[in-house]
């Protein structure tokens, strides 16, 4: 069989490299084997990493019926456990199309803009608690902002017992699998044993079950009050949404979509914002240019801020250099196919490698450098730049995530004089299934910019 080349490590060594040094592993395979790499798998056709934009274009624009989603059986069973079997991430074919059609409208560009004021207010509330001249880790504040945004936008929750519990439990849930070592649980099913005392998995299961119950309780409560038509949150829209036959989503379906949105949308957006913070404050010329641009806009005109070209380019470049999701979802061919001259058997799985395409020197000269200007000088196609994946599986929350990134950064950078608290380099590290800045990312707020009224206790 004419398969692409690829590394011949054992599955164990490959997984360890992928877990502990994911970007080095991908760089190494690209340099050695080029932009199509074949990974051997036990008892099944290979897994292909693809970093060729034209071939990725073919995949993203192909008939979705040619693929199955969700990777191998083991990965699928974990995802089913995490999100539920009705999760958009696990559906295929007509049922995927149908649920996506119900889910998409509230996430469209025009619709997410109505959340701008809410994002700005939440950012004000969280940063009002900052203490000047004291080093503080960036991630917890960004987590707090993003969690409040997601709980309000998705659930319409801003106070109450369920809100307080979810606000506490979601970060704990994700933190149990955030370190590279605990990410072993995701990749090695044998470690997922809840009878081992103090095992992180046991803790994970306990928190996950409580979150699940809280989501069901909220759905039931909201169905009882579903005639409150003023609500604009996604749960309300989903409760009232009907397909062309007049059918709505069941409680189980609603639960699985909400759990997916919460878990997938929160962690990714936090890491994207943290990266942008790091670059802005480690490169004085970037910060200066950004401030000059922000000074041209009225800080209350959030629509204008969200359209600022340099701010947009800074966010795009942050998601280019270290994309939070290094690959799009696994697509498995249902039929034999030919990609880049290679004949691949049915059952071959494929990952469009976001990280490797974003590192291509022919598209992004000096790919390891942070250069927002590249996005002002050139328009990239959706298969040259795709931090949110593509085709019929493209991220549902892309517009919301970009809006949040821009508004949170604009708010904080315009209001605070900030600097990194130390010179230690920040490295990309694994956080569960995603890539994030290492946890030592700390800033010091050294002062307030003139328009900010001091509100410190
Ligand atoms: C910076 C933030 C984010 C990044 C980098 C990101 C990235 C991605 C990527 C790469 C995919 C897979 C696409 C593919 O396979 O082609 C995806 C899927 C998805 N994302 Fe996001 N995401 C982000 C934020 C969000 C937010 C805020 C939400 C919702 C609140 C969300 C919900 C989803 C859902 C539901 C899917 C599954 C789509 C499907 O299978 O049809 N994401 N995301």
C-alpha cells in the first residue's frame, strides 16, 4: 500500500511525546516527513497528520458524509462520558446537521454582538478587585471573566445557588485534568479508575456528576418558566427552538449540548486571552501600537472597538502562533480515498494540523515570531489560517470567542498600566486537550490609565 512516511515509535512512546512535548513532536515529524505524515495504529488503518493547505481545503469542503467523527472507540467513549452521547461533537450526518442548525443562530456574528456590554461589565467587575503593585497570575482573573461570560451567555445565569456552585465546580473539574501528568488520564483509559483512593479520576467523576445534576436542575427550572420571552441566553433560545417538523430538544439533548459548550468554550477562550496578554506585555512595540489604536476609539463604543484592525490582528496572531487547539477534530474516512497521491484505505483517520499549517514558513515568514502586521498585509484563506477548524465542524463559538478576546484585552489594556512580573520565558504547555501558556504567567498592575476611576477598597 502506498502510504505517506511517518515515525515508527511504539504507540506508548508516541503518546508520551504527544502528551508531554506536543509541539516539539509535531515540529519534528514535519521537518522529517513533510506535510503529510502517517502514524501506524494497532489493528486499524493509520492516522494521518495533514499540514498541506490545498489538501486541507479538499477535506473541509468535501461532502461531510464521507467521514465519521470522534476518533477511535476509546476516544469516543471518553468524550461520550464527558459531554453525553448527544453532544454536537459526537454527532454525525443528519443529526449533526440538525442540532447544529438549532445551535448556530445565537452564535452568529450579528447575534453575539449583543453580549458586548455584558463582557465589558464583567471585565470591569473582575478587574476592580485587582491590587496595584502586586504580582498576580493572569489565568485566574481571565478564568473568572470567561466563566461569568459563559454562564450568562449560555445559561443566562448571573446569581443564585446554582450559579455559585457551577462557578466553583467548572474550574475545579478542568483543573483535575489540566497538568500534562493528569492529561495521561485522557489518553490512557486504564488509568481512569475511580476505585483508586485519591485518584484524580475519582475527583473528576465526583465533580462532573455534580455539574451534570446542576445542569439538569437548571433545564427543568427553565422549562417551567419558558414563557419569559425577554431572555436572550442560549439555553432559552434552545428551549424554544424547533426544527422544520416542530420538534425541540429533549432534556438529555439540552444537557449534552450545554455541557459541551461549557467545557469546550471556557478553557479554549481563557488560553487564547492569556496568550494575547503575554505577547502584548512582552513586546513593547506591540503594546504601544495597540494603545495608540485604542486611544482613537471611545471606550464605550464597543462595536467600534471590536472592529479595530490592529487589536483584531493581535488576537489573530496569538491564535496563529500557539493555537489553543493544535488540530481539528479527527475525521475518519468511510471509503478508500486518495490524498496528495497516497491511497488511503477506508478507516484511515485524519487530523488537519492547525499548529503545523500556522507554522509554515511559506505562509508565515519567521513563523516563531509574533508579528500581528502579517494579518494587516495579507488575507489568509480558511485553510491557511484556521484556529477554529473548518468545514461543517468549524467551531460554533468562534465569533463569541473572538469578541470576548478583543473586548477583554481592550478593556484591561486601556485601563491598567501592566507589566510582566518577571523575565522568565513563558512556554506552551499541555492543558488537558489544549495548549496553554505555562502557569508562571504573572503580571503587575503598576497604575491606572487616566480614564479609569480608582475603585480599590
Ligand atoms: C479561542 C477559543 C476557541 C478555540 C480556539 C476553539 C477551537 C475549536 C476547534 C479547533 C474546533 C474543531 C473544529 C473542526 O474540527 O474543524 C472547535 C469545535 C467546537 N467548538 Fe470551539 N473553540 C473556541 C471557543 C469556543 C466557544 C466559546 C464555544 C462555545 C461556547 C465553542 C464551541 C465549540 C463546539 C460546540 C464545537 C463542535 C462543533 C461541531 O462539531 O460541529 N468553542 N472549536
